[in-house]
């Protein structure tokens, strides 16, 4: 869904579609260990 926005406008606030994909994978990498250990 978010990548569809970049199809209409290739750059949004200085971010590209590659930046968006990187942000999604980074967020998943940070959420994974938290999900295993549970909330504090």
C-alpha cells in the first residue's frame, strides 16, 4: 500500500521507495526481539 504512493510521486519529503522498504525491514528487526521477550 505504501509503495503505491511512490508510484504516483517518486520522492516524498526526500525519501524514495528504497528508503521506505529499508524502514519497514528495520522496524521488523527491532520489533522481533521485543515480541520474543514480551513487554517490560
